[in-house]
C-alpha cells in the first residue's frame, strides 16, 4: 500500500502543467471545440463526463489465483477501456451526452459501466483483457503496449453482441476502406452460430446479448490505428496531423504516454495534450442488486492533466468511432483533406482497395463455442491460430 500511494504521487514536473493558462486558443476534446474565456465550465463538464478507469484493488483474483489488483501494470488496459467506453457512450447515448453528479442516468449508461466492472463475467473487465492478452504473448501482470490492447479489444468485441461493434485494427500504418466496409456490412450470423450464442449468453461474455446483434445493416465501427511517430522521440513533422485527429467528430482520442506509463489522451490546447490518468488506485466497485453502479469513482472530477506533446512516446494508437456508414465516409474525407494533404511524411495511409500483396481479408467471426465463463478464454485458441497463420502469410 505504501508503494501504491507513492506511485500515485509520482509526477515529472517538466511534463505536467497544472492550471489552464489564460489564452484565446481553442481547446479541442474528442471532436468538440471549447473556449476557455467563455465556456471553461462546459469544458470541465465535458471532460468529467468521460468514463475514467483507474487501477483497482480487492477484486477477485484474475484466473482464480492471479493478482487481485492491477496497480503497477494495468494502466494501458485501463486506457483501452476508456477509449472503448467512449465508443459505447457515443453508440448508445451520443457524443453530447453529459454526466452530472447524483443525477439519475439512463439504463444504457449503467449497462455500459457494467461491461467494465472488475469481474470475470464482465465482457471488458480487467480479468478478460488480461487473460485475452495471454494469446498476444503477454503474461498476466505484464504491461501492454497500444497495439496489444487494440488486438485484445478486437477479440473481446466478437463476444459482445449487445454493442455489436466491428473493430478494425489497421496493419502497416494502412487503413483499407474496402476491408472496413466489407466487415461493417457483413451478414448476420448463421443459425448454428446463433444457437452457439444462446449458450454463450449464459456465460461470461454473452451476458450482453441483444437481438440487435443479429440484425443486418452497418455495424458501428471502432477503428484503431496503431502508429509509431518516430524512433526514440515523436517526430515534429507529425504533430499537426496528430492534433488534427482530435478535431474530428469521430475522434476517440489516443492511447499512449511513456514506456510502462500509459495515458488516455482526449484533446489538446496548443502544443499540450489533455489526458485522463489511470495511475490512481481505487477499491473495487460492484453493481447494486438493481443493476445500477455507484459511479462517483468512474468520473474524474478534477481539472484534467496536460503534458507537452513533444514528451509523448512515439508509440501511440488513434481511435475513431463511426456509428453509421456516412460517419465513416465523412471520416475518410477529413483524412484526405487534413491528414494526407502533407506530401512529406504521412502518419498513416488511407487506401480504397485491399493491397494485392496482402493475404485476403476475412472479417473476424466469433468461434462457435458452447462453453461457460471460466473456460471461455481457452475457446479462442482457434482464433489465435488463424491470426498466427495470417501473420506468417503477411511476412
């Protein structure tokens, strides 16, 4: 506990700036513009409405015998949870939904929050993420990088039928429009898969089952783009394009920080990034009998922290959410106009067609399993094997 308290107090004074300065420059937060001189309170309300996930202690041991706290190793997993939670908020409540302390919230809000509680039967819990990370070569209790947490979220989303997200993680700094549209317009599951899902519904990740998961139509897109924006330090040539991403209405921010020290970046002011910090250890919170969650500890109610953009580690992952196809088409237009207009180094590429030298794109599907919670992670071995074959072909 002494080490935990010490860790929570560690700051690097040259990196972190306490108060917002007096400035006419706009503040951008996840696609929304704020002006400090006229609507600082709205800015702070907007930031506090984001779900804030931090280290927790005293939850049930991961895997039955593993750690009962993620202090010291779970910060990138918590940041991944925050990015995904923002996507779910946009999906069910809209980007302009606001949280107010002690105000009754809609059922969808509590249902979203329950997806992330620190229990093995919650679909995006620290338990499920840590155990799914084993398939990515990460031992339970080992620190994740931005790309690893993106791969974990992609796999866990296959079992989440309530939200029915299509999660696309770009490869080789390239976003392929054709592949994304193929994945988001993929047909509903077969009857055999649906029968399998009925069994899974009674297990850990199937608790969010909803018939909407079987409907045809565009599946809401969570797009994650892992990038390396330099070798040892961020290359200044990428800064303007990186900041431009936070202005897009589809923005979910970015995962990154420093080696072994992750933050969830949600916006910027000038050349300073605004972020939510998971490095606070709080006690485990469970849902009430009526399904609501005491949510006071899931919202950061203090002034947000900031760091100079040049102090950012070059390994990051951008996130975007496109609820409808028109949102994705708009995002593509913005990328062409604002990101790819630079003829020098580009942060990433956006191409229409699947590169011919890549293996064929097959939209990911959930393995047909009839297992229950504790055995669920083992059931994804087939999924890992398929991805390993894909990686070999890519090489």
